[in-house]
C-alpha cells in the first residue's frame, strides 16, 4: 500500500489538494498496478516560519 506524505510551506486550497491527490494516486496505479484504493496521501501544511532554505526562514525578507 503506497503512503505518500506531502509537506509544503503554506497552504493549498481544497481543489488544489484534490487535483494533486488524483495525480499522485494515478502514478502507482499506472506503473505499479496498485488500485487507487490502496494509496493514502497526507498533506502537511506548515507555516513559512517552520521552513528554512540556505539558512534563512522562508518568512524572512
């Protein structure tokens, strides 16, 4: 059973999550013959202050 966790800075709309989930679910269905009902997806939306790139928090200028 595929389990996919998507972590992102900020948020997605419900519609964006739906489209991402549909596309992510389709990949193991097409390439690994896993039924769509086997794929679990979790979205983890975190504030920019909880992400850093190159030593700087994303909420910094």
